[in-house]
């Protein structure tokens, strides 16, 4: 599964990261916060949540708005 990281500039395309790389990041540190782009499907984010909860990790996801427009948001994911 590939997910798109949050954009650093509004006019650029989001970078992609796979679940294996995310797992490596989480194993390296005990607490990880990642930001994902709005183009990710909610279904994929929930599948990632299931993956980490099966490993015994705590998973917290929220929507973060950074502008007034309805499409100016990203997902914040905190994995412990």
C-alpha cells in the first residue's frame, strides 16, 4: 500500500511512501507523527490503522485544516 505524504508547497505533487517504509520509521522511534495528504483515501488510512493496531501500537488520526477552503486539510497520524 502506498500513501501520499502531505505537500510542502500547495502547487507541488505529494510524495509517496509505502507501508514498509512507515513501519521502519515507527520501529526506529517509539513515537512518530506523520502528515498525509488529502488525496489519500480514508479506506487506506484505516487499513494502515488496522496494521499498526495488530502490531500492538496505539494509532491516533485527525484531520488538520490549514486554510478556509474546504479542500485545505491534511491528516495527522500519531503512532505510539
